[in-house]
């Protein structure tokens, strides 16, 4: 079986002066009143049911970008997916219809077959069949980005494998945490099979052509951040400081700076490290939590965000979230945000825990998304719970980039690998806090292996994302005949893979 781990980037392209002449059909869904930013409307089902047919929708409240689309569909004129499909096809010129059909015909064929271990937690009349993995071309041509952006590949397997996080150094090189050990290969001494790899484009063609292993024998490294001339890596139960001392791009120093992060569930471990404006390192942890001593102080906390000094001398818990949290970010104003995988994709961290008096129970964070449904572009999604919503949400990074369209500025990106999308959260001021309107998708795919787990703006102003490429996006529970449709075998601390 083949696997394709994709590290992709989005780049803006020049304004298009006329409608598309080839490729998938592009429809601009015009919701002038903005009603569908706070509640579901006809667009949701149209996206889900027509995406596999190569009919792709972008949401807007004005028609400024209409020239990039085959058709502008007003919300008040939208009906059922079948009615919308008929309307769209009738609007195409004969030439455009031929080019659309040619695009569908030239795609890598989809190969499917029944498989006894494709779980059916959704209790469909029949379980979904198994989709064989595509090559890079087949996956990319089934992956949608807005009509005025372009999707490009930076690196893929075999040069990288299972990317879970990345960061950029002062030379613009992309450093990638690779983890084939995730989620089941946790080892107590931290000497695993994972690595941090430096990916470099030396000839300026937009593709990585030089790959250097900076550090190997890691075990589920979930994030990295540059500090003190090296990198700090979250690898629970320990945070590591790695540094190259002789200029060969390989770590010579490997030190534990903080220990005590929980390892009982790798889906709920520490993650999402970022360098703060205050010169502290910020991060997130789920219900695996922290229980240890830092700077002589005993600390115990779980499910939320924290900050620590780069030398590991001080650690503070900041904002309380829920269950397996996997996001930390700050907007342009420096306000703190994050999110939880299950049902709460974006929180605003208001009053930090550090200023709440001991013995007083206070709210330090609040879920702010108004819409909890994910806008997949395929009906073939598989989830264990929070059906149609966020059950594996990851990240909450904000878009601030002069290289990207104005409408995207200040939006937060939430990856949802079970639904094959990167959602946009339109975060807006709301009194002393914030509210997140539905911004629909930045990226969406009908490739059932496509699994975005990390998205941030890179040094070139483009959005970069890591595609973990895995057919099974699940950890708990272990499938049973009653729940899942077959009896699975539990593996170690975790469910099955």
C-alpha cells in the first residue's frame, strides 16, 4: 500500500479577468445578507453532495471576485443539490462543459473496494468502501482552494513522511516534525523512529530539493519552535532543547528542559508551540495534562494553554479548555486563542488563570464559534462522534499576510482531518471578547486519505499546510460490532489503526 505525505502551500495568483476555461466548475455562492455565516443554508448540502462531481463552491457576501467563477449563485435562488447541479450545468457554454468533462476524465481513476475494517460509526445503511490512495497528482486535483488562490506542492514522500508540525528558520527553510510513531508507538525513554527534517528549496523553483535530518530517534514530536539559537521540541513527557554547535545542520545538543507532560493518550498530549510577543513560549495540552515540578514549583493542570520561559525555568497555566485540546494561537492584537478537537474548535482566552485568586473559580476561556457543522465536499467522511462536526480539530492559526486577499485577513484556520478540510473562522470583536462567524473552507478535498493537521502562514506570506495522509483518522474507541460494525483489537494504550 502506498502513502503520500504532502506538504503543500497556497499562493495567490494574479486576478483572473474572465471565467475559468478548464478544470472543475467553480461557483460563487453569494449570500448578500450573511445569514449563512451563523446558520446552515442550502450551500452546506450542495458542497457535500457535488464536490465529488468536480463542482466546487466558494462562499461570499459580495460579488467582488465574480470574474473568477463559472457562475454566481445567489442564496435566495438556491434549492436542493440536484436542482443546483442542473442550474450549474445549464449555465455552462458547450466549450466549457467539454473542458470540465475532459478534466474529470483525465484525473487519476478512483479505486474502491469493500473492506471489513472500514468502521461504520455513523450507522449508514452500508459501510463506506475503502478508497485506495492516490498519487500526488490524483490527490491534488481533488483538493479545492479558493478560485483566486493556487495550490502547489512543496515536498512529498519519500522525501518527508507523516508531517505533523513545521516552523521556519531565519533563512526561510522549513523544518518539519515527522512522526510515523504517532499515535501508537510511544516509548518511555523517548528514543523512537521520528525526526526533525530541514526542507530547503535551493534553486528557487518552489519545490524542496535538499533534505537534512536535524535530529532523529525522536518519539512523537508534536511541535517545534526556535529559541536560544536552537529549537525547543514538545515530545511528552519531556520538552527538548536541540542545538547545532558546528554548523552542519545536525543537533549536537539534546537537553530535557521540562518534564511532566502526560502521555496516557497521544491525541491529548502537549502541542502547538509558538514564540510569544513577551519572549515566553506558548503551547497547548489536552487531557493528558501536566503534573511535575518546574523552577521548584509543583504544577498540575490539564486541557488548555500554557506558557513557559525558553530555558524551562518557569511554567504557567493560562486558559482552561475542554478534552483533547490541540490549538494555540494569537491574533494581531496579541489576544490568546486555541481550540479543542471535540465540538469546540475555537476558544478565546480572556482572563488568564495566573491572575485569578487562589481558591476562586473563574472562566478563563470561552468557546466562540457560532456554527459547529463542518462543510465537507464529500459525503464519504468517517467519524466516531460529533458527527458532521469537529471531532479532530487541530490548530487555530490566524492569517495576517499582505500576499493574500484582503477578505482572508484576521481569519483563523482550523484543520479537521476527518472531514478533509481547513475551515476558516471569521473572528470578530464582540464586546470585551470575540465571536467566530463561519468563514467556510480554505482547503477541502474529496481524497479520503487527505488529512490536514497543521496550517500556518509562512515567511513568504503564503499559507502552508501539512497533510498527514492517512485513511484512518481515529484513536478511541476500539470498534465493536455494536459500535463501528466489527470487532477491533485494542493496541497498547490506544484503540486500533
